[in-house]
């Protein structure tokens, strides 16, 4: 799916809501920024080992 199609799909959820062109432009810009940020974080997460530790609730007896 092309990036413009993804944005159009998300904006379709606003169908029936009256928004000015300035608001729509701001929403599109924000969606583009968020998509860029998520892509950067995914790339970072792939290269970073994540340490996990299983914990028991404080009230649990092991």
C-alpha cells in the first residue's frame, strides 16, 4: 500500500466530520511524522538487544 493510500485510509475514519483544509493538512502532516518516527524506532529496536526478566507479583510465594 502506498503511503498516500495509508493516509487516505486513516482520513476515511473522519468521514462526515467537517474540518477545514488547514486542519486536514495538519492531520496529514502529523500522520507522516508519526509514521517516520515509528519506522525509526522499529529500526532502533531491531538493533538493540532487549533484556527481560520474569517477575512474580509481590504477594506471590515462589
